[in-house]
C-alpha cells in the first residue's frame, strides 16, 4: 500500500482542506493507535505501513502511562484539527480502513488483541 492511498482517502473527506492537512491527519490518527498498544505490536504494525508512517514518527514522545480511551482519542483529534467529534470519528475510521487494507491479517489480529473492545469494534466497523 502506498502512502498516497492514505493521504488521498483522507483528503477526500469534505472537512480536510488540502494534502498537507490530510498528511497531518493520517499521521495523527495512526499515532493515536500506535500509542495505544505495546511497543512490539506497534513496531510490527509500522513495519507493514509505508515508510512515512514509521514507528519512530508515529510513537514520538507521546506515549502516556494510561493510554487514552477511544473517546479521548477522538476528542484529541477534534481539538488538533478543529473538527467536531463526528468528523474525527470519520477521519479515524477512514485511516483505519486504509490501514486494514495495508497490513496482513496476522498483524491486524495482533493489533486487535492488544486493544480494548471499544477499539476493536471501531476497527472492525471501519
């Protein structure tokens, strides 16, 4: 899967203004996910993503002692991009949909094994 697939799908969302905003939104959305799971599964996920979405960029210095809930993550995306919660949900769902296409079934299963049920349900619906 090419990085442009991620950016183009997000740029198609009516509330994303341009390619630069789409790029930032893709990275922020996946960063939320990568910071929600343990390091090893996060590294394996990042290995299957385009180079622009490498582990170091996604994990950054944001890891928190208590990972945020799905709702807290959606609220953070809303704040960061000046969009409402429904738009943040749509953004995250779009990025997760492309991610599901980009990674192997084994990686997706490992990802889901390391997430709370609310996240698994959200990913499966994406």
